[in-house]
């Protein structure tokens, strides 16, 4: 056997061992629930019903677990046009931090003022994580007329999946 054929045989053997090891010992990947469009529509419908019943027209945004937008609704006569920009930012913030955006507002005003340096996030009340089977799957946020109304409407929407 020549030197080249021995090297070729060794590479072939090494390759077959490597491929065999990956197929036999392949690790199972975890699964995570995903916030679908239908689920996001259900969340928005609940939030919109709450806002309508209370007389608080608003902008409602839903993002997936990665903070990417799924749905945006601007109700007629929404209090602030800026809500079209703020609501998606609040849902992104709540989704990526996996906590209400108001917790970050509290941190800025309290023990962690350095949180204001988190660029690209909206550190205002109104964003709430959406949890399914104990796992965060996204967030809903609202921009209405007051921070309290924002949170109340968002919580009503998030509760639609519980």
C-alpha cells in the first residue's frame, strides 16, 4: 500500500467514525412554544375589548419571544400618534427582558439608574410578557393615555392565553 493510499484510508476511516458518532449520539434539541399569529390576534382582541369597554382607545403591539413584531393595531381615536412608535418598542423590551417594561422604568427611577443606558429599548410602562406553560413566548404592549391604563389593557391581553 502506498503512502497516499494509506492517508486516504485513514481519512475515510476518520470521516466514517465522525459521521457515525454524530448520528448515534445526536442530542435532542429542546422545544419551545411559539406565539402564532392566531394567538397574537386572540391577545389583541382581549386587549382591544378591555380598551373599548373602558373608553381608552390605544395602540396595541404584540412581539414574539425574539422581540420581533407580529401584530400592531391602532384603534380609532388613539390618544397619541406616537403610540405607533412606542408600543412596538415596549413589546420588544418586555419580550427580550422577559419582564414588564415598567420594571425597567422602576429601576431607572430607583436603585438602577444605569438601566437608562440600555439603548434601543423603551423603558416605559405598558409592555407585558406573554407566558404559555411557564415559558415566555412574546409580549404585548399598549400605548393609551396613562401608564396605568397601558398596563391594565396589556395585562388583559396577556391573560387571554392563560
